[in-house]
C-alpha cells in the first residue's frame, strides 16, 4: 500500500473520550533504567567506550529537554562572568 492510499477495510471503533482516556500508572524510573541498561548492553557489545556512551545519553537528554539545556547554558555563562569579575577582567555593574 502506498502512503497516500487510504485503507477501506479498516473498522474504526468510536467511543466517547472519557471511555478511552484511561489513566495508567507508569513506573517511569523502572522503564528508564531498563532502557538505559539495554542501551549500555548494546554499547558494550559494540565496544563503545564509557565517555562516548555517557556523552550520547547526556546529549540525548538535553536534546529532548531544551529548557534544561538553556538553564545549564545560562548557569555556565553566569559562572564565567563571575570568574571574570573576580579576576578583574570585567567591571561590575
């Protein structure tokens, strides 16, 4: 089937939203631990060094969380400005 073709033999069940919006409790920490363990196994099987693995995991986390990335960049900038002030390289406003 091509992408733009619409299947005509698919049954569609319609129910009110309230019936379909069941809340499931998910243990995210367990799922994340399992996914990371699996990723680590794949990395180890392919002889990926720890620094590369950790960098990829951290980069993936920051890519998925741009607000965190921005906060870290801001904190780094403020630390660098503070260090420059302490060293007398820039003035204090």
